[in-house]
C-alpha cells in the first residue's frame, strides 16, 4: 500500500520586522535569525524523514520587508528538497499581489504555488489530490469568493489554506461557517492563527513554528502526517527554540535586597536564550530600591523585564502620628482593629495607604 508522509507548516513570517516589539534590537535580530533556523530545521526534517509533501499554509514571509535575496534563499532551501514536493497557499502577509511576491522569481520544479482565484485541485497521483488557494490582497471578507469545487469522495483530498476558522466575522477569510465544506476533505492544513489549534481531528492549525513574543505562549512546532488511500493521520512535532516566560514573584518586607535577587535569579533557565517577563508582587521593605534589584539580576538572564507591582512596607506608627487627624490616620486606626499579621489584611491596608498617600501628593 502506498503511504505518503507530509509536513504541514505556515506562519513563519520570514523577514518579519517585529515593529511592535519592545525588545532591544539585538534580541530582535536574533529572533529574525531564529525564523530562518526554523525553516532550516523543517527542511532538514523533510530530508531526513524523506517526506513526500511539504504543505505551507501561507504567511511564509512578509511581502513588504522581504528582499530579492531572501526570496532566492527560500527557493534554494526548497530546491534542496529533491524528494519532497512543496505546495504553497499564499496568505495575507505573502499575497500574490504583494510588494515582493512569489511571482518575482521562477520556482524550482518541485514547488507548486496556488495562484488561482478559487480553491483548485492538483492531482498528485491516481487517488490523491492537494487543493489550495493563494491570497492576492490584504483582506477576504467572504469565503464564498474562494471556495471551489467539492472534492471527489473517491479520492483522498488535502486542502492547504490560509484563513480564519475561529472568528466568523473575520476580515481574513472567515471559515467558521464553512465547516461542512472543510469537512469534505480528508485533511485541512490551515494557517493564519499562530497558536497550534486542532478544530477537528482532520482540521488543524499548525501554528507558527516558534515563539517570537511574550504573547506566543506554549509549545510551537509543525505537524507531520501520513496519508494512505482514504486515511490521514497527523501529529504535532515541537521545535526547540528560545521560550518566552511570564512569571510572578511574591516578596515580603522581611526579605533583603539579596534575598529578593536570589529568588528572582532562581527562575532563570536556558540562561543563554530564554526571555522572561517577571512581575514582582507583595510588600517590599521601604529601604529596598527596586531599580537596584533590576541591576542585581540583569546578568542572570538572556533578557529580562522586571515589573514592579509591589507596595512599600510603611512604618505604621510614625505614619499614624503624622496623620492622626486626617483620613490616613483614621484609615490606619480602623485597619489596626483587624489582624495585621494576616497577609490579606496587611495587603489591604497597604493598598489603601498607597492610594491615600498618592492622592495627597497630587
Ligand atoms: Mn495571516
């Protein structure tokens, strides 16, 4: 029995500018290189496993930032796949009508780029077909404009498509109300949503192959699959790239500058590559300088952002004596009737004080 292997990827956004990123330039440069490394790893996987088909579900590159040299590099990578046929369905970031487009060069013979206005079929042998469609512009508001023929049930059909199957009101090819059509295929290789997502066993978003911001939580990678006549199985394969971590740390007033630095440093792992955003909560000793904590932990991370969500540990007695006759004093007096060794009560007191003291400064 003939059995084909495939890889489903998409949303690489090669050449991405990371324009909205607040990360420093050197970090952004490394992330841009990582995207090419991800392509390299996917291509290597296809060679090593002798994958028959590489399906790319759009947003392979950024048309407005991609250069001719980048496009040729991409073609070279695909050409090196002598055992693999590559099917590309362009998306909204790499549209056929884009500034830099697939049309700008001649592609090697093993590459098929879907260029028709509707979803079209390519018969790869006497029982299997690959279907796809290429975006031309920035938006597609009606799926009816692109849905093509219903596939022949006696064939094994795979659809490669860039669109939004989550939000039915999306401007990016809304597919949510087209599940019946999608279900007429044996596998649907979707792109556009960056988080890997399985809508149904045979309708999947591969997600972007790596994380490039703190919004990209969770594992990233690609999907590998097997096709036999009438049956497609698939599974997610994670790739190892630098991870983005969102963490929180709780501090108490008894902790010194060094205690707190040590606590934060313990979160560090993959010191040479991972990125951390750490929120510090709790009550901070009034004489600990948060800026110094930032300096103290800096060298223990590849990249770290420390967010100060602490409140200061006030000297209640002196604060009371200074404010006996105003709202601050009355607030302290009232809160003192609660058990202040209880951390919830103490937090409530400090939050209230912080608000009142801030108001006074205004
Ligand atoms: Mn997209």
